[in-house]
C-alpha cells in the first residue's frame, strides 16, 4: 500500500500543490471579489463534474479493471457514456451559475462550461490509464496537466486580472493534455479482451452513484454555496482561500492512498477475493490517519503564520477562525469517501450511502441557517464540519453491518503522539523566533511537518505490518556483568522457551554479558539483540524505560508479535504487545526502599501496567499484593510460577555436623536479624548451630553487626559461589533457612526442595504457597520459634526424612517447561485473537 501511495502521490500532489499556488497567486493578482467569482466557478464545476461524470470513471474501474487489463469495447462504451454525462453536467452547471451569481451570470456560465468539459476529458483519460494498469503513465500525465493549467491560468491573470480568461486558459491546457491522456488510455485497452461487464448491474451502480454524488457534493459545497447566498463574492473568495489551505493537504494524501487502493480493491472484488478487503481497508484507515493527525496538529499551529507569510491582510481573519474547523471536517470526509464508502462499492450497495448524505445535508443546512447570518466565516466552517461529522458517523454505522473495519488503535495512538510532539515543536519555534520573518518560521514548520508525517507513516506501517508469532524476551539489568536472581530467572525461562519452541525463532534482547545467561546463550534458535549498555551519566531508572522502548521498536521492526520483559519495567509506549513481570513489590515499600525509589515505582510501575497487555506475577501471593497496589490492572494480572534450575533428584545424606544453609542477598526484607538473634541465643546457651551463608551484603546490614561485635561465630560467610558449589551446599545442608518478612517467590526454596533439602521458612503467605508441605514454618517476629525449628530438624532424623520426601514431591510440581508453556499460551492467545481480528 505504501508503494501504491508513493506511485500515485505525484498525480495527486502536483494538482493540489498547483491548485494551492493558483489560489496563492490569485489572491495577489485578483481583487477579493474577482477571486470570489474564480472560486465560485471552481466550486460549481467540481460539483457538477463529481456529481454527474465521476460515476462513469468509478464504474470504469469497478467493472472494467482486471489483471488482464480493460476491454477496448468496454472502454469505448464508457467513453460514450462519459461524453453524455459531461454534456448534462455543463447544462445543469450553467443554470446553477446563473442562479448563484445573477450579476455575472453569463460570464460565470461560460467559465463553468469550459471548466467542466476540459476536466471531464482529462479525468476520464487518466482513469482509463489507471484501470489499464498504467499507474506511472497516469501519474506523469496528471502532473503535466496540472503544471500546464497553472501556467496558463496565471498568465491570463497577469494580463487580464479577470476570472474568465484565467478559467478559459486553464481549461485549454486541460483539453490538450486530456486528449493525449485519452489517446494513451485507449491504446492500452485490449481489443481481443471480451467485454464481460455486467451492464445491468453497472447501470444501476452508476445511477445510484449519480444520485449519491449530487447529495455528496451538496454536503461538501453547502458551506460555500450558502455563504454566497448570504454574502457577496468577496466574502466567498476570502473563505475559499482558507478552505483550500485547510483541505488540500488531506485530499492529496487520501486520494493518493485511494487511487491505487481502489484499483486493488476492485481487482479483489472482480476476482472473488473480497475477504481480503477487510485488512486492506484497515491499513488504508490507519495510513490516512497517520498522515492526517500530525498534519492537523501542524495546521492548527501554523495557520496564522501561513496567513502572514503568504496572503494579503484581508484573508487573515478567515485563516484564524475557519482553518482548524475545516481541517477536522476534511479529515472526516476523507475517511468517509476513501475508507468506509469502499465497503459499499465492494458490495455494490452504493445506495446505502444515501442516508448518511441526507443526514449530513440536513444537519449542515440547519447549522448554516442558524449560525451563518451572524458569523459568516465561522458559520461556513462549522456547517462543513458538522455535515462531515454526521455523514461519517452514519456511514460507519451502516457500513459496519456489511463489513466491519477493525480500527488500528495502535497506529492511531502513535500518529496522535507524533502530532502532539510536532505541535509542541512548532509552538516552540513560534515563540523562539517571534521576531523572525513569517516565511522563515513557516519553512521550519513545513520541515517539522514533513519529519512528523514521515515518522508517523513509518510507525503506522510497522504497527500494522505483517507480524509473525515470534516472541521477544527482554532482560535489562543495572549490573550486566553479575549473575543475579533475575538473570538466573531469565536464563532458565529462555532456555525452556527455546526448547519449547523448537524450530521457531526466539528473540532475546539484553544489555547483559553472555556469562550471565549461559544456558540460554547455548541455543542457536535464539536470535540475540545486544542492547546498548547504560552510559555512566544516565541514571538506571531513566535508562531502563528508554532502552526497553528502543528494544520494543526493534522487536516491531523484526516482526515480533509480543515483547516480554522479565522485569516490571518496559517500553513507555509499546509498539508491540507488551508483557511485564513482577517478582516482588519491595520497591513500593517505604520501609525497605528510599523515598525516591518508592516514588519512581509508584509512578512508573503503574504506567507500565497501564500500557502492557498482561502483567505476569511469579506467585499468587505476589499477584494479590500487586492487585491491591495497582488495582486498575487487576484483571490483566496472571500467575506464572518459577521453578528450580536444579532437576529434582533423590536427597543425599547431610554432613554429620548438620549445618544449615542461608541463601540470600541481604536486604531489609530478608529479616536476617531474626536468624542472627536465634544463633546468638544458641551461642549463649552453649549450643553450636552452624549456618553457612551464600550471597552478598549489598546494604551493609551484616557489616554493621560485625562492627558492633555482635556477629554470631557460627554464621559463616561463603560469598558468591558457582552453580555446582551451590548445588552441593544445598545437598549437604540439614535445611535451608528463609527468615524473610517479604518475598515475591523465593526461588532458593524450590532449589533446595528439588535436591530433597527441607526448608525452615517464615510463616508468610508466599512461602506457604511455594514451600507447601516440605517445610517447617515459624513466626518471623520470634527468633525463638526459628531456633526451635532448627532443633527439631537437627534432633529428629525421621522428621527430616519426612520433610525431605515432601519437599522433593513439592518441587516436582514446578518445572521451567510448565513456566514456558504457560508463557507461550499467553502470547498464543494474543496471536490467535489478532488473526481473528485481521
């Protein structure tokens, strides 16, 4: 679709740019009154041409376009019909011209006749080229026509300063290029191709189009026609200039998408592939809005600058008052004509367009009668916008019953964000360069508009592009060279996912070194995307969402269907469906974290939860806690539990001394004070209970104990150990001790149980959930209770054996294969839902 847009853009861009330049020059060379008559001729001419001859051009494409080309017989028949409808259009338009401008009736009628005849010939020739598959030829011819017509009209304005010579000169250029276009189009038709058009259906189709076009043009032209009735030609000319500026850009884009798009849709319909039209129209809707929303924002910001830089003083008020309202109306009408009306064309149910047009005419007319007598310019713009809104709303309601078009919300959101950013940049330029010449400011605003629209189109193309079912897993860490609990979780998860998605590509995004993810790095099926490391000057809390946003965009560019962050942080504005993971809620606890950390987590975690599709919690207890803290996202929270990195195996006999094991990176929530107090009590009573500690004291809690001389002698620090050493430590211990106030899951519990080692754990919900029957529980406020549990296990081999069997049975309930399966089920459901939508 983008290729088609680029192909047809010149054929719509040049005429619209040339039309804008004609208006720009006309407001300078002609008086407002004379320019008003010039505009009136264009309005009446377009009204009659679109209403009475455009139907034949649409029918030519709808019934004649096939992959094999256009039948010459069919083309000649359509040419004859187009000729007859053009004569009718000239007669009707001449009468209308005399009625609307009786003071210049004869001259306006002559100008209108010349305008319609030349335009109809040129447009039919171009339509014939397009239907025959000669898109580039049609584009070039249309560009040449526009340039020649502009040159002829401007020359006549310079020499005569009158509307009639200008119109006739432009019409002469149109006739010449139109004749060339027609000859070229007829040469492209296929003499041997049999005319297989359904002529009865075509006649009904064209007749309905004629009626619809009449009413449709009434909606589009009502503001200007009523304004001329209430006011003079000068007021119409002033309004017409603002109208052209506000609408032209949107028409360029919508026409460029639809010219090629309608041919492709017609081919789909003619070849019985109508089911492919729905996703096609969804993309067309997204692309039109991807341009229209940033363009509207820029027009709102730059309208006064445009008036100051390009137009005489008499026109300035109309730009300030009317342009924003007209722009909104133009966007709505283009959506109606070039997205939702195509549904009626495809189903040959064009007559269903009649109710929206009638409703729009009535609401627009009522608005005009009430407002326009008092506020002419504002009233005319409001008439146009209200009529457009009514037409679009009713059209959507009716077309949905034939074929609902899914709304590309993500593309619209990105376009809106791009538009807001462009508006802010434009306003900043206006303030900063307030003393600069308006033309210089306008050029910078045009540059911003080009960048914003290009970016919006690229984002929309990516957001609506074809995606596969690949999953992107992201691990971003503040310590990329160290193995942590989060890196171990990510390593095991990606290892299991790679084994569960054999033959499929799994994307991994990380800023960590390869040594931190050894099992995952061993899989050739994982495609690694190395993210930039954190710069020293940038705080991690800012770096993490920025790098996730970058990673999310790269995932989108690689066609990934989902982006899973193994942490609570993620992309600020995800372009791919995002999943985040909450392991614990320590960062929301003021008792265990600094105020700045708590404030950041309260703000950013809520935002990440808001923009993510699902929030994965590693335990039911964590999910309940997260649901209480982030209640608005409760329904999107799911539990997917972790597992041990050690495969369950029969327990070994512990060391004769019966030492205990404590595995933790010490922080306030670990409640190590309870364990130290219990050991101190045992030491004072002359009992020797040894606890071996594996981990780090990153918060300096144990350092303070040592400094005060209060560290128990049997609390032995082993520091960080390898995976093999950790496994041996679990196997040799009588039990693992977990004295925490809070935990998210506590993976060491399952690691110990998988090797048949019992657990002595704080009696808190999450440890009850994870440890099951393979643990003794104690009140974390009572060191004495911990000491008693240690005594029981040390003195009762039978109790230890019973708990060991229960621990091993509990560990077997968890596996990384299950974790991977449940993770993939989340994303699979998403992919299936997206497939049904498309």
